[in-house]
C-alpha cells in the first residue's frame, strides 16, 4: 500500500453524522420552496400554490447497475441523479429537490464517498436541484445508492403514460442504442484488462458511446422546447429499459397499438458501426439496449408540422388501435411484433436474438 | 427440499414489472392528494393549499439493521414503514404517502417478498398511508429496503429540532430501553440456537421487549393528544439512536444545554429486570439503546400543568443555557456529562461502558 493510499479516511472515523455534515456542507439550496433541508427528521417543502408535486425514486446497486471496475465515482454520482431527473422530465415536470440514501461497505473510504458526492453536487448544479435530505449507513458489501427526487408541474401540463390515442405520432429525442454500445465496449475492455492488466486501451474513438453510458443527461431541454412551441405531448416516458420495453408501456397504459418504422429510429453512426463490429443488429441495440435516457412521447397529428423538422426529435411511427398490436415495420416492409427484451434487473441483461430482427 | 419448498416462485419468473404488479395490486389509495400512484415515471401529489410537505427516507440493510435469523418478514415490512412514519410524526406532521424501493437477492422467493409487502400493507392501513411508488431490483446479496415517506403539516405547526430555549421542559413519550433489551434477548437466543438447533426457547416472558424490537409503533397518538390540549412543542425528535444521542441533537440544533434527571427516565419494569439479568445498567440501556421510536420533545414552562400528569408522557428534565452543557443528574445527585454512544451504523453497535453510568 502506498503512502498516498494510507492517508484515506476510514468511514468509521467520521461516523454517520460527521460524514453527512462533511458531505453536505458545500450544498446551498436555491429554491425558496425548500424550507428546510438536511439536519432534521424530515425535509420541509412549501409547494407553489396550484402546482402538483412529482415524486420518484431509483435504486442503484453495485454489480447490478454499475461496475466499479470501469465506473468513475464522480460519474456514478452524477448519473444516479440524472436517472431520477429523467423520471421527472418524463412527466413534463421540473425537478427541484433530491434526497440521497447511501449504503456503503468498508472498502470505501470517506474520500471515495466525497468523490461520489462531488458528482451528485455537479448534477445538482447542472439541473438546479436542492439536496434536502440523506441517510448514510454501512452495507455488508458494496455500494447502494437510493435517490428520491421531487419535482413540480402545473397540474394540466403533467404528461402521463396513459394519454395517447390511435393516430398520435410517436416521437423520440436524440439517438438510441449508444449507451448500450458503451456498456459492451466497457465490458470488453474489462475482460481484456483482467486477462492482461498491463494493457492500455485507447478508447478515444468510442468516447461518445462511453459518455452516453457513464454520464448520460436527462432531456429537460426537449420538454422545455416542446413547451415553448406549444406542443403538449399526449403521453411520455423516458427510455431506461430500451425503446421496445418503453413503447409497450405507453401502449398498455394508453390502450393502443403502435407501428414503429425501423428506418426512422435514430441511431448514431458510431453506434451503428460499433454494433456491426460487435455482431449486433443496430436496430436491436436501439430497441433493447436501454439507458439512453431519451424521451419517448406521442403528439397529436395536428402537431406534425411543428415536430417534423424539430432538431433533436425524430418522428418514428404512430399509435394504432389496440387490436392492431405493437409492430415494427422493417426496412423491407415486414411487420414484426415488438417484444420487450429490455433490461429488467430481476431477469437478465439484454438478450441479443441470434436471428436478425430486421 | 420438501415439496412445500419447491413450489416457491423464483423472482426472475415474474420479472420486475410482474412483481410490482403483483405486490401492489391490493393497495388502494385513500387520500385525494394522491393523484397518481404506482405505474408511471413518477407519482403525482396535489398538496393541500397552505400546507407544507415533509419528506424523509430511511434505508434498512440486511445484517446491518436487521437479522433474518430472528426477524419475521411481515414484521420487517411493518417496521420499515414505522421508522419512516416516526420521522414525519417527529416534525408534528401527518404521514400520507410512501414509496418503497427494494433490492432483493436471489435467495428470496416471490412469496417471501409478498410476505414483506403484507407487513408494509398492514402498516399502510394502520397509519393511513398510500403506497404511491416503488422500485424493485436484484441485489448481489441480501435485502435492501429503502422507503421514502411524504407527510403534510400546517406550516406554523411544524416542530423543528432547533426551537427549544433554556428552561423549556424536556418530555419523552412511553418508556425507553425496551427495544434494545429485545434485541439483546434475540441475539442471545440466536447464539444458543446456533450452538444447539434443537433448542426451543420460551420467550413468552419477554414478549413486550421482543415486540418493541420487532414491531415498534410511531407515536402519532402523542402528537395528536398534544395538539388537542393546545400544546405546541418547541422542539422534537424521535428516538431511533437512544435518548443520549437525540437530546444532544436537540441541544446542538437549539443551541442550549440540558439537565436530565436519571430518576425521571421512564423504564419499564421488564426492561429494568432484563437489563439487570444481562449485566447492563438500565439507565445506560435507555440512554444508548435506541430503536424505541418514542418522541423526545420540549415544551414551554407554562405548559407544565398540562403535561405533568399526561398519560404516556414523562417530564425528564429541562433545557439550560448552552454553556452549562448537557448533563445527567444521577439518583445520587451527581452531574454526569451526556455523551452519544447511540447506535451509529457507521461505527459500532451500542457500547456498554463497563463502569456504572449512574
């Protein structure tokens, strides 16, 4: 062990209250609604009159949702917040406050947890969030991150999964499949590193994919843009488990079917090339990869002129009657039923069908 | 493996969405503020006009906060909710909604998680809570329970830790130390069981202690009673880490000192006898044991007549100027500085000083 390593602070030296004080001292609340943050039995929020509050939480668990071999702690802290912000954005809300729960094993030093918090703080600054509560405890093994996020919205602006009708246009922001390709590249490098620890990988060519996996952003810019253009989505969801899984959620909640056009699904050139390189059909990566944190939403046909040339938004299909089912219209004009093979943490990692889906 | 055991359902058979559907199907929302619960990207709450919202979260981790050897899953589910309810009550608020995050290892069957949820449901019924969100995922080992609770209060009725002044009376509800004695009895039985698995313990005499450990209740009845009598506490906290730790929190936040009278600390006879049996000073069990989930609060001197004979409430001392420090006045009239040796999950289990604290 080097002298450098020896200086790290064991968590038990600080204790729970010492650690929480240390971690939260640099956070400053910016919203007047955040009446009281860290330091009492509960946080106190004074909601704006007439607004509704949105609440969501996500649990991130080491070796299930992230692998410390290739995940920088600061990025992990940032991403833990982003996945929660994305849930509020997907309701067409504005995120305001977070509460952070951490379970930390003794292999983590106080400095490591501070590094994680530096990413949390960066995300709070970027997304204008107040940290209003937390709970830090030991875990017998590994790192557990449980974040609760609170947002607000005008009641009539909230977009549910259930509001779509047949003929509504299906839109998606950004491009899909990149985060999953980033994950596969990182997994490949990990295997190669374990086989040969002296290897120094050059991943500069794959930077976009790695960034999409390690440091995604939530698309509040898209909901803001839609609002400015007077477009009220009829349904919306964020893409955490893959396009296929999410569109099925919208169809089920809205009681519709859907037709998605394979050639309209936005896939970045690097995602496309990397998928080919890894022997994966790019459309399958987009459908089943997950963790893109893009927005999948529907708009009325009458909004077509407004969305058709909107930068950062692709129209990829339309909702149908329920009995028409959920289908992918392939490039050679075949109808393929869409099935969810997305990332379900209770099942397995994404399955890549051996047969070509297109 | 018996035929009975074989019928248990592997979690991966249901998958995340199947499991959440199954677990939440019996929950019915009762509050009109709960606009939307489980089933979208976030829950939607419409706060009552003029009220503030209270938000808190607690993480419970297997082998840190509970031991499956002696913790029935239904009780664990119940207690997980209660510890959160207690935080809202300690702000003088009314708990309204919870979100439940679970990390579950493969050793748990779907039936085991349903049993856990049956306890969560029972607590929701008892405390009039709506389950409005959840997140269920795998964990590499053990069970992780992360509950977020939302409550409401009239802004001017919220009680902070910071509102006490010198001369305010210090009060505590119920009795202290019993939950910790219950834990020690369970730990003792576990050791004996591991040494001799055929042993059938008779714990009927210790029932009160076990119930205080395994199935505590939050003291909303006390805050309700205080409200009815027109008593507004000046500061309040719930006792999760032991009386010593909590009174130090109130003193620090309120910038006061305190004098607590050892002979006024409410200790049940069974707690007293069991502590003696285990070689522990009963006062130390009350000061440092924790998990009582009783309320520690201060009231103005002018409320003395109202609280002095209040059933379920003991006046145990008074706040002083900061420079007088935090002291225990022992039965033989000595002043002992109060130090926090409570249950800090980042440090160790409660330390029982070998010297007599009284």
